[in-house]
């Protein structure tokens, strides 16, 4: 079996404690194949809480790049990917040989800094990838503090969340980009998340493009980690904010910017794209209008 060289791509913004916890869990991974190396590439988007300094102090092997606060998450992930291909930044983790040239990676791991991996998460992902073959993306399901699945693979046009099975991998159509293992062969076919998507939807688009390229996507057995910051309702659904404010929020970069949402709909939902393009904005406006009337 060929050695595994894993490039871990992370972003951070004002979550110092969470980011440090995620990195500590990464260092404590067990059961990895002999000779496995890790190189961690973290892009911090303008943190004011000392996240980059704390990471450099406690995890000196991690490559840290600081960029402006105007750089959205998907953009930062692409920068981390570029850094992983440039030959800079070493790594290493408990159970893995330190170092290893980052340009020689065999897999990329997208890892959200709010996710604390369980001790054998990487071994589980790599085992699933090995069974699926080189043209397979492996998704790690993440649970919240109460045991419910919050991030995983997705199925269908409605992007239904896939619950992980206990002892087998589950197929999916696309994926949340929180814990995703991408092989070099898949990267060569699909590349990074498309730059048209600055914050959201880039992961879903990546999964759809991978599927069209003949790539399989599997959700690894069981949950691979926990995220105590469970996803909350979008800001545009806040009660009492009014129609104009609801529209401003739903079209913001953090929710569904129209240009990016149209690009996704046009690529992946035709002939329903015009209807699906309009429907989330119409629902938000209707909710806000009804809320004002009831108030």
C-alpha cells in the first residue's frame, strides 16, 4: 500500500478555542496507516482574538496564513488548497510521521475548525476511501452535542441530509464541506470549489460536478466528529425584521447571493432553475410580510 500524505485544509475566524480544539483532535488521531504524514494549511480571515498567534505558538508545524476579514470561507479554502500545492508548510500528527512535502499529497481533507474529530476519524475516512477506490470522495458525518447529525452527505434536488450507517458507507449525491476527503485523482478531475461561490454552495456545487465527472461520493460509517456550534436558522428568518431587511439578509454573502445562487441553479437544477432561483427569496419575503401583519 502506498504511503498516505494528507493535506488538511482549514479556515478560521475569531474562534481561537474552537480552532485549537480542532487541531488538538487532529494531532491525537489513532490507527492511521504506517508512514502517514499530515500537512496542515490554515487560512485565518482577519481574526481579532489572537487565533493565528495561538496556533503558531501551540501548533508550530501548522502553516498559517492571515488574510483580510473580507475573504469568505470558500475563498479561504481555495487559498489553503493553493498553499498545499505550493510546497510550503509541514505538518505531522500523533500516529503519523511528521513532515512530508506538501506538494506530494495523496489526499486533501477539508476540515471545519468547529469540528472536533473523534480519535479514529481519519482512519475511518481513509479506510472508506481505500474500499471505494481512487475516484471516490469520502464525507464525514458530524453530530451535534445531542447526537443528531448536522453535517453529512446530501441526496436529491432537496439536498436531504444523509444519516451515516453504523458499519457501512452510504452513497450520496453531494456534501456539506465540513469534513470531506478528496483524493488526488478526484482533485485532478474536479479541482477546488469554484471561485464563483465565495461562501456557501461551493461544496454542493463541487459534489455535483464530481458526480458528473464519474466520481462516487460516500458517507463514512458512523459519525467522525462533533460540532457543538450547531447550524442556526438563517438571519433572514429572524422574527419581526421586516420585508426590506429580510431581503437584504437573504441576498447577503452569508446566505444566498443571487448571482451565486443562480449559477448553482442553472448548473444543477435545469429545467427547474428559474423556479428554484426565485423560491427561497419568495419564501423569506412571505414569512417577513406575514410576521409584520401578525405583529
